[in-house]
C-alpha cells in the first residue's frame, strides 16, 4: 500500500517552512525535535533511513553523499536563495505526486 511522504527538515531549514507544511497537513520532523542537532550528514541520513523520513535540506553535502552511492529514503534539495514560498510549493507538489517508495535513493530538486 502506498505511503505518504513524511519530511525531515535539516537543521538549517527555516521554521517558516515547517509551519507552512504543518498547516497543510504534512507530517514534518525537525532535526531539533529528533535531537539530531549537530549530527553529521551521514548520521542524519541514517536516522531518516531507519525511521522512514525523506530529508529536505539546502546543504549540497547531501547531494555529494547521494552521488557517492549512500543509500537513503529520499532527498529533497533547494538552493540557499530559494524563497520560502517556492520551497513550500515544491514540497507540496512532491507530497501530492510521489509516495515514499518513489523517493528511495532518489533526489528531487526545488
């Protein structure tokens, strides 16, 4: 049975993005809520993989880990200067169109 995407937000992600997604009924977990502040990128990906979260980040180090073959439950990436509105719209589109299974070892760009 298809499962809806749940987003894990890296520690640099604006609280406004979290608020916007939660108001739209999307399940979100922040690195702070997960007690993962200061964890390495590999530790963050491992946490997401173990707990079925798709990570959203504006840190291109996650793209490098993907390119190196690191497995994950999904990465969504946006450049640093991407507006909050564009990020929320992009994450909403991903949520509406894709399922968790679609995101395994897959990267989406906003």
